[in-house]
C-alpha cells in the first residue's frame, strides 16, 4: 500500500517515461526527465547536508524547476515549504523564524543554491548509487510524516505554517481521481501558485495519473484572446479555478467561443462562488462538468464538494455540497456545543484524514482550533471559523459567512456573506462585497457587473430575500475588486482604501 506521495512519481515514470509531464511556456519535461532531475537534486541535498525531516523553503517562481525542487525535497526525506517570491523580506524572515530553519532552496545563474552551496543538474550529475540510496532512505519514512508546510495569514499578522501529511494528500488525490474520473488523458491547466494549496490537486493528479500539467502563463488569465488561444491550442480540458478569476474571465468574455469545447472539467474553490458567475459559466460552457469545492488551508485542500447538474437556474444560493469521502462535517455554536438541527447557522467544523497536523511550531495556536475528536481516537476536529448550515430542502451544506466578518447592526448579528449571496442573484451583478461602516452605522455594498441607475430598486429586490435590517444603505459599482496573491478578493485592502478616500458614503 502506498505510504508516501512521492511514490506517485516512482510508478508513473515507469508507465509513461517519455510522456510530457509539465509544460511551462516554451519548455517541457517528460516524466523520466522529471524523475532523473529530481533524483539528482535530492541526492545532492542528502549527501551534502545530511538532513532529514527538516523544512526546506523553495523560493522560486512557478516553473518546472520549482516542481523539481518540491519533488527533490520529498525524495531527500524532508518537508517542502513553497514561498511567494514577491513576499516582502520581513514576512519571509518571520516564516523562517517560525520554521526554525534557514534552509532555503533558490536559483542563481541557472544553478540551485542551498546554504550558500551550488548545484547544477547535468547529464553527468547522476551518481550510480543515487536511486538505491534515495529509495532506501524513503523506506524509513511514514505516511504520517509531514509532506509540506503552507503559510497562511494569521489574524495577528503573524503567518501560520499549516502542516500536511503524506497520508492526507494521498487520501485527497485518490478521492479526486475517483470523483472526477481522472485519467492519463487529462490536460491540466494550473492556475494556482504553488504557495496556494489549490495547486496540490493539479500537481499530484499529474504525478498520480500521468496527466500533462500546463503552468498557465499569467497573460492567459488577463486577456481573452490569450486565454482562448492557449486553451484551444493545448487542448486543456481540466482547470481548478478561484471564483474571482472565473468572474474576471466571464467579464472579459474570455469563455465565449466554440474553440473552448475542449474544456470539459472546471473546478472552483477558495472563496464563495457568486450565483450569477455560476449561471454564466453554465451558459458559456454547457457541456462542462462544474464542481464547487470547499476547504480551508488547514484541511488538505478540500473536504466538501458538489457537482452541478441542470439545477443551477433553480438554485437560491450556491451550495458547498456534501462531505468528501472519509470526512464528516459538524457544526458548533458559540458555546462550543454541537448543533444537529437543519437550517441552523453555526461554525463549520471538519474531521477526517484531510485535517492537517496543525501549525508548525505553534502548539498553543494549534490547540485553539484543532480539538480532539472524542469519537475517533487520534483524530482531530478543525474549527474553520466559517459559518454555515445544512438545508432541510436538499440536505446540502451552505456557507453564510465568517465569524470574524460578522458585525452588529440595530442589535442584530449580521453575516455579510448572506447579503452578498442575495446581491449576486440580481441580474447583471457578477460579484459583490458588503461592509459595515461602524461610525456611520450603515451597511455598504460594492459590486461588479452592469452599472445600475441611481433609481434602481435594490431595496425592492432584496426585500424578497432579506429582512429589512440586512438591506444595505448604499450601493457602489466598481470595475473590479483587488486580488491578493492567491487571486482571492482582498477585502481588507479594498475596504481600507474606500474608507480612506471617503467613497463609502
């Protein structure tokens, strides 16, 4: 039985040695070449530094060499930590301090560098004993050993290192293969950066099934013609998007055109999917599989999913769906009591093999949100901070917002996500963000899409879906929302800018 994620590559390079594994612009690499180069780098790390089970940060742009680095670190028996090369130095310093490790793999003048030593992968760098030595070292590792650490923002401003095991990734990938019928015929378009956990699905599906992975150039997501031409020319049929990216592509009319019929499987996760974006997506790509997924970074990518049929136009809100195999979704109220009734909003909690090992070197922070599962010895329940409920109408899980986004108005506790869901159902609105202006005691809504006349009856439409106290006091059309490095809406910076310029009035 497979115990390490890297074993996917060991098997696939035997099945498809000459098949293209990754395409990056004008460069490409086969599975056998990927194995040989990763092995050579791993052997250098092992023999030169003699470290095991240590975090090694990868400070490289998304590229074939970055993938080689992630694989080599695994083969060397260590833990990879993908960094954003554009992250300010001070944040990187914080990350390294939390890791307790100054091991940073980079590149200079075409050579890999680690601890001020350099290594160049050449045809002559393959040591005769490298493969046996590396595989023998891997045999001592366990499935529960950490595979990677991804840093996410902390509410205090200090990054948190989410630690994911080999076993968790294997469970997730095996579920995804079965659920989405993934084979070696998939041509995957990778949109997410490697420091964002959505990329885990792309990378390990490629390794597990022998699919070909295209590292999409940024311009393909910014210009409609670039996107259509690339997808059509490369026959990309599988993409895992962040909803905001999809929303922008739809606004740019990038999904229109018969040449995109090759795009057969579209997954999306990372933030709530606006209803009108989903409707537009189905209209533009009627034959494609569309699937919503949900899972915070503290879960191995996703724990809830839904595959849409023909019911999209009849939906009132976009569901998260049902739990992935081997996972359970629980709900907890403000008193940390489990809620079992349907239609009652409470905190979404997750248990199962995808729950992370916690925050690296942060035991107290880990204890705050990872609580023991009393029914399953040795497992933990993760408290997500997201709010949701199970609907009595269809048995599906829906998300309503965040605990930390809640605000009080007129004595009522309000979740902006609920207002946004209603706004996103209005014709012409693609995406919305709702904020509370505390000094003025008013609810402010911003949206992208068709500009509405000042006399547009927002209140009339929303009153059919929301109580009076939840209806915004003002509405502002914007061209687009700012994105963070993970291509999600940067709510904090957007609202700060609006307050600073006094536009939210």
